[in-house]
C-alpha cells in the first residue's frame, strides 16, 4: 500500500471554502472509458490495495480535517445539524430528537450543535413553511385512516392521464395506479384477472429466451388469494382504497410474509428468519395492495450491476443483453416491464435511483428518517432508506405519502409505533399536482461534476435543463461542490463498515463458498476498514453537510444526471460469479452519494435515451424534508418528457382489453 501513498490532504475549514462558480477547487475526474471487467475475484488483496486504498489514505484516513465527526445525518426540524462526537453524544442527540428537548449550545461535552441556514431567510422550519406557501401544497390530517390518507393523496393528482405539455399523443404510456383503480371500479377487468396475467407473464419471463430473473420468490397461491379478496371488495362496491388490487413488488431486503428475506443470498434467511411484515409492507396491506413477491437484488446490496450469481442477473427490459442496475434491480425491472406500477426498494448508495434511471422509471429516495425502516435488513443504518420505484411521479407520490404517514398515525395512538422516531419531523405536505407548475425555481448545477458522464447523458440532461428554463423560466445557479471524490470514498467506508458490523456474527461462521465471488471481494474490502478511517469518513460527512446546506441557501434543489453511464452489457461469465466492476460502478454511483451520506431527499426522472435507445435519468437533490417541492419539480420535468417515452422491448400490458385471458393453471 505504501507504493501508492501520496502526500496527505489538509482540508481548509468549511467557512473558508468557496462554493461559487469561480472557486479554485479542482474536481477529481474518474476515468470511465475503460470498460474492462474487474476480473480480480482470485486476487482480492491486490484489488483492495490498488482500487480502494490508493486514494483513501490521501483523501480520507490520513487527511487533516478540523471538523468533528457527524455519525448520523439527522435533520431536526428546528434547523440544526447535530455533530456527534461520541456514543454519549449519540444518546443525547437521540433523546433530544425523540423528546424535543434541545441541548444548550454551551454544552460541548455532550454535543456540538451547529446552526445551519437551511432556507433563504433563517434556519427554521417555519420559514420552510413560508417557502411552501409559494407552492401549491396541502397539509394533511394525521387523524385520517390509511385508506382516507391515500384518497387525500389521490385528490392532489390531475384528473385523467399524466400531465403533458407536449400536445402530441404519447407513443407509449404506462398504466398507473389510477388506471388500475378505474378499470376495477368500472368492471372492465378484475384484480383476479390482473393477477392471473401477472403470474403467466412472470412465468414466461423467467424462462428462455428471456430469462429476465425479475423475482427471487413469488407464491402463486398467495397472489391469487389476495386478488380474490380484492375482487370481492370491488364486486361489493367497497374497495379499501385506490391501492386496492394494485400489484406491488417488494425488494428481497424487506420483510414480507409469507416469503423469507434473503438479501440476495442463499444463507441469510436461515439465520434471520422473517417473522412479520416490515412496517412499510403492513401499510400497503392495510390499503388492499396485492403484494406479488420478492424481487431480485445484487447480493447483500454490495454492487451496482444487479447481477446475482444465485438467482440470476436481472435483465434490462429495454435490452435484455444489458444490466438493469442495482442493487434494487428486480424492483426497477418489474416496473419498467409493466408487471407492477410500483415496487419498493432500499437505497443505501443509489440502489433505487441507479436501476430506476437505467430502466427508464422514477426512483424516489426520501429524507433520512422519513420512512419506516422496521423490518428492513439492517445492512446500512445511517445511509440506507426504503425507496419507491414507479412508472410515474404521481404513483411514487401516492405510495410515498401513504408509507410516510405511519409516524403521524402512530403518534395519534391508532397504530402502535414499531420503532422510535429518529427525529422530530416537520408537518407533512401534499404537493397539489393538479395545479400549474411552480415558478421561480433555482437549480444548483456544478458543471464539472454534471459533465462527468457519457456524451449522450451529458447532451440529454443539458437539453432537459434547457427545457426547464424555456417552459417554466427556472434559473440555473452555477455552484461548486467540493471534495466529491472524498465524499464517495467516505460513504464507501461508512456503508462497508456498517454492513460488516451488521453481519459480523454471521460471517464468522459462514462458509465462503455460500457467497458469490463479487460479494466475497466486497466483504473483504469492507472488513479491512479501520476505526480511524471510519471516524475520518464521518468528519467528511460533517463537511459535506455544511457545504450542501450553504448551497441550499442559494438554490432550491441540486440537479445532476442520475448515472454517469447507461446500462452496459451483461456478460455470461458474470452470471456465474457475480460482478464487481469498479470502473462502471464508480460511474454509476457518481451522482448518488449525497442523498445517502447526507440523508437528503432525491428523485430521478427519465428524460431521454442514448444512441442505443437505453434510458437516461435526471436527478434532483432537495433540502431535508422537502419531498413536497421535490415531487412538484420532478412532476414538472416529467410533463416535458412523457410524450417521448418509449416502450421497452420486454413489456406486459396487464390491463389490455385485447389480451387473451391466460390461466395460471398453465404455469406449474
């Protein structure tokens, strides 16, 4: 390792760093042109030294950083960032955020509290509420039942199809939650019929010549049972909600009965049995959704390709010879292929947004602490978050607000709180997507970073920004986001350390042969990280939190491509061993890190295609708790692009009137 050691970095204090467009900061650009595979399965130590430790000492572990560590990206609604210096500090901070009792600022021995100007006028959520008054929003009533809450969300949507600014008829349109609900209510089709078509499609897709590998597990009997119950409710004219009868898939990192939770492995469910639904899954059941099975994922979420040597590589519906992206590969692919309008994933390092972008669908990752995390594999507890993959922003909106209201319902006493709230949240607002797009939005753009992608992505995303300026009069604000490569490495240190800590007791007794080669290499890398490196990574987190909050004082959102490359070829040898492609992996995660490492809400929207017809996504990163404005902005972007959306090569039309009814009895 000493062979590659370079002079360590001494970071300037945050207040001395220029975040303006003329900053002298030098952007570290990675080389993404080398498409060679990381064929290092049998040389893990060389791989570790050369690809990971080469830059880590210089930028993180040996760097001089004066800021204290920030262990958890908490965002209390009072507008403070909590800088936690020790385990007692973490306990004190959790007490504060659960009770609302603030520590005194002159008590540094407990916690160092740094005031941050989150919003344009002061550091309070009250001023954020003033900002929201500029938008068309609705504050929801927390005393409503889950179905009533879903109806409130539905009332915020446009009547009819998705909003389009292009008057031409779209060449392709995905069926939405409202389309399913209206078809059921009109008796044009029943949930039972949709379920039978779903089962037949999944069975066909899993076999040659497609071998899509969408699911790790699905149970035909359970799916049809749920569908029969939903069909009876519609026949009685008593559907529970607009989600009644909607097929929704669950990433196999989230507990969902009657399925084991494998995490993409062959062993984890044996040592950690699934005993109940995760909180987010319970909420979906309460509204009558049909939970159709557990989707495929990269083993332990430890990669970006979505290739799993145990359950197959999930193929991209736009080109079955390309990857779908990971780690929520199956969830993105089933939405893209029309099997479900919505699926749940988990996003620890872009794991919802990357596959969403590669598969041409919407991916939403909420603020840290916003979504219930009970019943989710605890692989990365300070960077991971349940996220939503959907065909449209409207569908992501319906499911997000339904899942999120669990905290408010628990506080009202109707539902038991299955996990303590990690932070006091501001009031929940519904964006009114029925109104005209918001005006006066400022989009922060760091051009050096924005342009660090393929030519097709750069051109497509730049054209999308031009559309926003032209149609809505939105303004691009040029900024500098310093130390992005250091943040990527710090996040990698963090997520790897948390993963090995979570799995430590199980890994000690695990036969390595039960792991794919890529997971073995990843865990070997993770296990090499030291406490010194972890602590330095949390100092980097503190710096980046302050940088981003300063940028949000000047702009509403940060905008970037979602990935640096589009879907790349799925190679046969990777199907057998798994894949850990460092070059493409770094390009895929390049724009994802801040959302996870800093706990910021982010969303990706499909905005076009490359020369091969593969989807491209544009990402918006918002202030903490700003999901309402983020969804408004993403909806406005979608309205400019939706008429040009293209049908995937593999697509199943479950609501088609012309489709011949296929019996599930044809499928063993």
